[in-house]
C-alpha cells in the first residue's frame, strides 16, 4: 500500500534545470529524483556493509534481481553465494 505525502517545495536548487531538461512537471522531477536517490543510498549502504543485499533491494524499491543489476552497473562487488542472498531476503522480509 502506497502512502501519499504532500510536501510543498518552494525552491530546490537545480530543480528547474532538471525540469527543463527532462520536460516534466516539478512533481514528476521530484518523484524521479527521490526514486534515484533511494537506489543510490541503498547502493552506498550496501557498499559500506551497513545493509544486506536483500535489505538494500528493499530500501532501493527494486527486486533482488534488479538490485544485482544495479550492483553490476555501478561495478559494486557483492561477494555473495546464492544461499547468502536467500538468507538476506528472508531477513529483509522480517525487518520490513
């Protein structure tokens, strides 16, 4: 279930530049930046070994497979076995 949050954004530096470049309204730009920010933060936390791969995927809002793709895209090594990944997903299900 998705929770709706209303936030009034007066001025975020650079937001209008993104809006003009992407040809989207401010809301769309903000949503896209938040989605990308979640992914980048989850990758950073995984790289710093602060979250498991399963929890990283959950925080990023993507499937485990998509998170593996992101790790490869950003050249981040996972050093995991299949069993490790399954255990991480089970932990993420319990935590979130």
